[in-house]
C-alpha cells in the first residue's frame, strides 16, 4: 500500500487530528510497517480526534502579560 493511500485512510478516520503531523506520524508509520492498525490505535485516533476538535473550538484568551493562552499552554502572538 502506498503512503498516500494510508494517509487518506487515516484522514477519513480522524480528519481534525490529521492536521497535526505529530499526532498522525506514529500511526502512519505503524500502519505502513505492520499493514494494519490495532483496535487500541483506532481508539486512540478517536480520542485524538475529540481532543483536536475541542481545542480548535475553544477561544484563545490573553493573560495579563499579553501572551496568548491556548489549552496547551502559551502560544506566541500572531
């Protein structure tokens, strides 16, 4: 199976999580090397999808120092 086919398969399972390379890379590697994902991996993809969607829908607020706060900590101002 080609890399693009596997990537498209993973994007169908978790479209929001697929926008985060650090989340998708290990699953892509495992799918390419073993030929399949384990049920645990699919469950984790669902959790990553939920987490990613929640973080994308939460507003970003500025703290007292003017830094932007996301739910993962400090984010540099745009």
